[in-house]
């Protein structure tokens, strides 16, 4: 009976390790996807940040000109 208990314990440990490895692989893939998205977002921000810095003050000044006086 002791041998059967040890076999069951080792089988459970093996299954647990398999689940743990699968979970870690999934987490690693998720982190890679998040990193890829972050790289793309940073690239987009690099493209639009400078034009926005140029245009926003002009838009703010234009909007202020059309505001009714209080």
C-alpha cells in the first residue's frame, strides 16, 4: 500500500508541475504580447507627439479667440 501511495503522490506532483509549466508558458506569451503592444504604442506616440505639441497651442489660441467674453 505504501508503494501505491508514493506512486499516486508522484503522479500528482507530475501533473501539478505540468500545469505549472503550462501556466508559466502562457504567462510568458502574454507578457511578450503586452511588450509587443507597448512597442507599437511607443512608436505611434513617437510619430504623433511632436506634431501635437506644435498644433495644440495653435488650437488653444484659436479656441480662445472664438470664446465669448464673460
